[in-house]
C-alpha cells in the first residue's frame, strides 16, 4: 500500500471527514522521482469543531506518528470544521514553492 493510500485510509477512519483532499507535493521538492515524502492535506471534520488549530494538528500528528517519523518528511495541514469550511468557499491556501537546497548543498538556504 502506498504512503498516500495509508494516509487516506487512516485519516478517513480516524476523523470521518466531510472533505479530504490529499496532494502528494513531493515532485516540487529535491527528492527522487516518484517519492512520497511531502504532502498537503485539506480536511474538514466535525471532530475539529470547538478545537483550536494546535489541538487539531496534534490530533492528526498523533494518528500519523509512525508515518511522520518514517517516510513522510513534510505534511502541510489545513484543518477546518464544516462551518469554517463553508465560509472559506471551499478553498485552502496553496503550499509555497520549494526554495530548494538540501543537506548536500554547500551553502544550504540563504
């Protein structure tokens, strides 16, 4: 099962989302072709109602701890309750462009 499939399954089971959008953004980063290391998550769930952003993120981190410690390097999260999502006109912010650089670069990021 791919990392993306594992993410989809575990998030669906744990949060019963009204909306779940998961984008593999690995190709935008300095990683080998067909990598599954960088993801963007947009999720709308009743379970987020009344919770602050930090608590929402912590609940996702707890559910995905083993994947975040292993194959996933980055997970951009946009987490909403249904009312917030309806006010957002069903759009979440795009991820910023990768600035490049890696541990192998002599200068790194500036």
